[in-house]
C-alpha cells in the first residue's frame, strides 16, 4: 500500500490528545513507525487506557521512515519509538535508527525494533553501535509483553532525561558561578542572580533579589528585580506591596534558610552577617532534581557573594581614602586615564604648614583638619569634578577647566575651617595645576606635571597657585639628575669642606671660621651650594650630609689645637630638615663629646626661614645646645621675616649681617646694616658682617659698632691645608 504525506498522522489519537492536554509533562509520547495499518491499530488497542509510571500514553504515527524523520525533526518529547525493520526497503528501520542517533543526535529516545519477518533481524553492528532497548517479532508482542517492553523503555527514558537535566543544570550552575564570580558591582551581581535563577528553573523572569547589608540595623531593600517586580528596585523590604513576597523574604532572612513553598525563596549567606534573599515566582511544585540543583546553585553563589564582598572591600581600600572618604590617588589616576581625551584641569593642593599642626597639637586634631578640608572641597565643587586625597595633606581635583581654577580653589580657603569644638582655624594651600593635553599619555604623567608645578609654587609662590609649564618639567628632571649625582658623590666621599675665617674687626684676631660645604663634579666643575643644598633638603639627603658636615668640621677644629686660641670657634650651618629631627640636639652633643670639643668652640648658624618654623620646638632644642656653651647665630639676617619677638624667644648670641647690606660701605643698604648693629647691641647680641671686600667697608662697619667680619678682604674659603698656611702667613705678617 502506498502512502502520501496526507497519510501521516502526527497526533495522539486517544481521548487525552484530542482534549488538547497531551503535554510532555502529563503523558508519555510514543511514536509507532510501521507500514502496516493493523499494527498501529493493534498497538493502540493493546495499550489503550494503560498508565505507565503514573502517566497516560499519547501515540503518534508514521508509516515510512521518511515520515518518522519528519516527525522526530520537529520539537517534541518522544519517549519511545516502536520501529518496524522492514518498510519501504528491507533495512529502512535500521537506517532510521542510524539517522535518529547520528543525524538528529537524539540519544534519549528509547527504540524498540520489531519485525513481521523473522528472517530480517537487525544487523549485529547496529545492535552493538546504537542504543536499542529491545527487538521483538510482531507475533511476540502480546498485550502483556508490549506493556512490559514499553514500561522498561519509559523508565530508561525517564532516567536518561533526569540525568540530562541534572547535567544541564550543573553546567548552567558552573556557568552561572563563573559569570557571577567576576569582579562586578553588587547591583550587577544581584541582577545576574535573577537571570540565572529564572533560566535554571525554566520560568519567566519573575524574580527579585533583596539585600540585607551592613550596617545590620539598616532595613533590607530590593537590589535587583525583573518582570512585574521591576518597579520595586530600591524599595525597602517592608514597603514591597505584595504581602506574599514580603512575608517569604522576611522569613528567609530571619530564619537564614530556603523556603520552597508558594514560590521559591532562597538564602545566600555573605561576609560579616550580610546576606541576599531571592524570590522566584514558581507556580508549580519543584521537582526533587530542581531542589537539588538549587542547593548546589545557592551554595556556589554564596561563595561568589562572599568573594565579591571581599573584592569590593579590597577595591574600596585600593581606590578610596578611609580617613576622609574621598577617592584616593589610584582613583584619580584611573579617572584621568579614562577621560584623558577630554578637556579639563587637574590640580594638586598642598596644605601649608600642616606639619606644624600635627607637631604642635596631635595626630587626631590633624585628622580632623583633613576631614574638614575634604568636606569643604567636596561641597565647593560640582559632582562632575573629582575630589581626591592623594596622601597626608595633599588633595587633588579633576574636572572641567571652568570649574577647577585658582580663584575657586582660593575661595575654599577664604573662610576659616571649623574643626571639632576648637576656635575656627585659618588654612592656606599651595596649588599646582595642569591643563590636559592630548600629548599627555597617562594619568601618572599628568600628576607628575601637576606635581612639578606644585613644587615650583612652593618654592616661589607659597600659598598661591601656579600652572604647569614645560620648563618646570625640565627643571624637575634637572633636579632629579642632580640629586642622583649628589647621592653618588656623597657615597663616594667626593664632598668636602672649606673654611672662611672670622676676624675681630677691633684687633684683627682670627676668632673662628665658617665651615662651607663644597661639591666638585667628576668633570672638575664646582657646583653652587645654592643649587644642591635645597635639593638635598627636599630629598632628605641633608640629614646624613648634615651629620657628616658637623663631624668633619668638629674634627677639623680639634686638629687646630695649639695653633689657634682656645676660644676659636667653628661655625656649622644647620638646615631646617636637621632641626626637624626629634633627636637632633642630643645627636649633636654626642658628636661634640665624641670629638672632644668644648661647647664654646662650636657655633650653630641657622637661617630666618628655619627660625619661623616650629618656633617652640626649635627654642627647646637651642636651649639644650646653649646649655653646653654652644653659640647660636642667625645667618643672612635682614633678608627674611623674623620679628624681634622671634629673636628674643630663641635667645640668639649673634646676628650675621647679609652681604647685600655691606657692599659699598654706605648709602641706603648700609643704613640697614647700621640699624641691625644698633638693634643687636640693645638685645645684648654681637654682630658679624658677611662679604667684606674693601677696607672702606670694614672701617664703616667697625665705626657702626660691628664686632666681627668675614669676606674676601681677609680670605676666601680655604681647604684644611690652605687654612693652616694662611694662619701661618698671617702670624708672620703681624
């Protein structure tokens, strides 16, 4: 009998199928493939009304292998196929089996081969190669045997599908774990849970995630949601409008366990008592396999949630300043890198004299000052301007050029700062700014440029703002190169001292000498102290260098024993970085004892800039030194900012008149020198004038009452050997 396409019967022709209820969830789909109509009818009749494993059977029919392939190629859920071996050809059934397993890659379908011609048995290779449940002749398939074969095949199919579902579920869980284990924000993590849960349970996106985060007294809130719950994002849990969902989530978070009735409410334990709860609106009872998969899923996601929290904590430490709650240097660099192509300005602000605040008061007050500055900066600039703290008292700004300007930065410091309950505190800041350019390759380069401008501003415009210029970068590079050369020269002992004598202007006696640090490069060129001393101070190299200078000068003075008067003193210049060391005074006295000098044989010279910084601390240290008879002189007096109260507070022994007031021996400049001499006399201090080059200058100073002098009129700075020869020549000439 020939069959056309119209003879294909792709329906389940029992009452269940006809009612439209023959879904794979309620019936077993069975396909009968046979070219004999009686076989179809007999099979239906034999199994009519029978249930297998609690489900009814729905039949579909095909009369050729081609028709069967057409049916099987469509979306379906066939559990068992009865296939006739001999149909349009002697091996049509066997070829169909190969196509099912290979072309369709359908490994779950259970196949029962049968034939009405016993001589046409399946090939051994077919049985061996393909998964076939049974082979029977049609005459053997009585109702009992047919039911037995079908039941065994259905059970095998159910087990295979369960294994497949488990495998797919585990694969999905592994994929979800990998996806949700990536370092993302908490909101994206929660949104990922929503997506993965709905996919795992094969339900529409009707899901939400509620977060219970620190502080623990904060009410839980909706972190992510999908479907009808999408409008609830951000709502506190107590304000969720649907009582069923609200109750389930409350109970899940309170009991810290899953609830799988009336929907699925799942619990994810996190770090430090923080947790997530997810509600999935599942309208059917969950299968045992789904419950097992959910347990695995929740366990994996809880680990990912805890790892995410640790990552966010580390990320917070890496990109945020915990003291003032602003982004830190890393965050500023990252922001500049991300938006480098845009126009804008970066500014670095350094608080002036902040070290004094910490030293005079305490660290906790200093922290409060930083927090107050951070708060005021953040409030002064719009949200699009990034305000950061880069370290200690250094702050950074990055925003549009019209917002980040010297005027707007200065306005922040116009009014005093309220710090704790103390008196309002006035502060100032020195600022270096840089305009972004396309040629700047990275955020680090931008910050280096801003730092160069800041250093330049601190040197010449303290308390003001300065924009970066290319020559500042060149100067900064020159300073770095010089510092490297200086370090090398110091370590290789290529630095040395020269000594310039002090002369008593009244009787011409040699009463002392100033030790002067000298540096000659490997090329034989002398480098001015005015160039390398500031670099040594800024880098901290001045501390070991200063100690070396003091020791060398003291040893030189000790070597002059018997060749100079006992009251001959060596003057040693001490920088502000040395005075800032807490144990400076004690170390200096230890050197004095080590060399074996009397305190009266040593003089310390400090500058006016040193005198105005950390006045109280400096006064204490100077008193310790003067207690051993060490004299204290102020160098370059008249060029700085010292007041009479500072001079009196420090109890100085001598004022050193700057050479600028000496040259010419008359005129307006000399009147300043005369005023200094008169003032020193009233304060019971002596004076010494620098840079005396002519006898006229010397006579004028003596007439004005100046006691001592130094300069080229008497001698240029000399090395140790030259100084001894100069002494001998001077004695011989007198």
